[in-house]
């Protein structure tokens, strides 16, 4: 018997959310860029802690005009991957705004911070001190590359582990009552 969990990918436009989902779900990377409008939903089954977990992965648009819709899309999410483009420091501020918005909508669900485009690390525009507060709030931080696959499985795996750990803690708390 498998457990189903909704996870969302959030971040500014062009940070690589769709490419990360494609790499994770289909083990592929496409060079051409296409803006996601609204949401694209993918599924992948993973095995963690001896159980099958069905992930329903919501790839949410990064366009500013969809900000009001995005919060509706995150309702019911068990966790999320917050994506920042290492080559564009401005995407970090968008990530901060999104993290606060998600917190207000779904509460403190697990999230993993993905610093994407590590294959272009020589062009990175991030200073560790600028993302430390966000990194400290995350369950884990990974440097990822949808192009090479670096860190992608680990980031999603850490998110699933954090979700399962939270669910186990909730079940233990219910059992104590």
C-alpha cells in the first residue's frame, strides 16, 4: 500500500523548476526554455522507509501575475521544493516572499531549498550570508543541476524524508493522546 503526498515546486520564473521536475520524474533535460503557465502536475513513485510513496508533483508557474493563484495551488501540500537560481541573486528575494506566503497558507510544512544551476557555479551571483536565514528555515539545502542531474534525487529524497518524519511525529503525538 502506498502513501500519496502532494509536493510543490516554487520559485521565480526561469529558476529551473520545470527542468528539475523533468529530471526527477523522467530523467531527462531539455535545453529549450518554456514558461509554465499555471501548473503542470507530474507523478512519481519512490520508496522510502520501506514504503512506497506516490508523489504528486505540482510544478507551479513563476510568473508574478500568477502570485494570487499560486497560494491556492499549495493548499493540501505535504511539502515543497523552493528553487533559487544561483546565477540570479534576485530570485532569492522571490523565494523569501514565496516561503512566507506558503507559511501563511499551509503552515509550517517541510521544505527543501534547491540552489539550482550548480553546473554554472562559476557564474553564481549568491552570497552565502544572503541565503542563510532561508537555509536555516529549510529542512535541507542542496546545490542542484537539472542539466547534469547533480543533487536532484537527493533534494527530492530529503523532502520525502522530511514529510515522512513529520507524519510519523504527528502519528506519535496522536497515539500519546
